[in-house]
C-alpha cells in the first residue's frame, strides 16, 4: 500500500449548490467555485486523495477517484 | 449527515432490504426520500411510534429514524423519552440545527436562551434541552454526540449505533445557515462548520477541563440492558404456554 494517486474528481454540477464547504476545508486548496458557483478542481495536481471534500459534501456532489500505488511505485 | 450515514451502512455491508428508514416532518425528515431503503415518511413527531410498530412486527430489520430537534424533542418529545425508556432496538438520529427551518425559522426546544428566531425577535427566553443528558436519563442504552464537521467520527458513531442492540441516540450538531445562522449572525455553512471545530472537544479532554464551555463529542453511554422486542417475545411465549 503506497500513497493513493488521484485519478479524477467526479463532480455532479446539478447537485452542487455552491455552499463552499469542500473548497474551504480542502487541506491543499485544490477546489474552487466557478462563476456559476459550482465546484471545480483548479489545482488537481495538489490533491492528496484525503477525500474530505467527498465526505463533507452535504449533497453527495463530489467523488474523488484514486488509484492505489504499490510500494514499488508500479 | 446523509453522506456519513451511507458510508456507515456501506461499511456494515447491510443490504437495502434489511434497512427501514422512518422519518417525520422537517427539513431533516426529507432524508427518507433520498434513499433506496424501505422508507416511511410519517407525521410530525411520530416517526418513533411508527418505527416501534415496524420493529415489533419485523424485529429482524434495522430501524433508522432520522429526526430534527423539533420533531424529536418538541412534537415527538413523549415518543422520544418512552422509546428510550423501553430500550427498543432503533437508531434515532437527532439532527440538531436549533431551529424549525422548513416552516420559517421558529425557535425550537434546542435553540437555547438568548438566541434569535422569527418567533423570538427580542431573544428567546426558553432554556434548551441537553439531548445527551435527556437521552441517558430516559434510559437510552447508546448515546452519542458529534457534528457535521467531524464526518469520520460521525460515520463511525452511526455504525456503532446501528450495531448496538437497544435504543441508540446520536445527536448531530447540524448547520442551518438559512435561518439559525442568519438570525444569529453565525455566518454561512462554512463558518458554522468552523464553529463546530472550535466549540467542541472529545469527551473528558484536557481542553474541556480548561474551557468548560466546550461541547463534548463522543459516546456518552453504551450499556447492555434487555431489549424490548426480545422481552415482548418472551411474554408472548409465556402467555401462549399450553396453547399452540
């Protein structure tokens, strides 16, 4: 078990209400709200796959998909 | 709350057919419409009464009753204390946002002294309940408190509450930025979650000793006492003795 690596953020724009909870509590400032007040990953390279955005979203609008890296880096 | 509940259920590996969610009336009670379990959306304050009926007739099912603070403790106050006293195997989740949000921001039994609400424009003079103390005094055999900020703890506590055989109460401090937040200048949803982070602490922590104002989080009671459906079955057997 190595560090998980981000594959993608799946964001359901219809369910996102722009409350900003995920944006504020992301430890790496990966997320932002766009001009329509919907969340998007503007610095996805900084994502550490902690999935706190996914766990705190009141509307289940964001999912963090990660791939597990092995200890050998394969 | 829904998010943590679903993760708890996923971790337990329960099938959708093994779960019955019974709710009453309120913003929080709409939750039964968002899930694909057996669901009953019932009348204000009476979710626990309906759930008691379901549980007694089908004791093998897992009963989850999500309620708001007003639904659980004002309109349904008597159902709440007596379900706790009987120790029937139901998981009661009290989403405490300290206000009646759906109906327009009236003060609830959890609003607390000195707060503002549409029906308390000069501040509320009612004292609030302590849900944890009330539940323990009423006889609930599993009592816990957490917040919508502490999502990992919430999923863990809900999982334990569902596993517990007896009446479980989980109080979850929940934000209502629309009414409670706006009326009481508590800010938006983010600010309210920040306040749960700064104003709460684990049970018996050093921080609590230094600052008694902090609200404690964690499991306050967990005891094994006779469960109502089991006891009821014993009575049926006793009464049927000699009859087929």
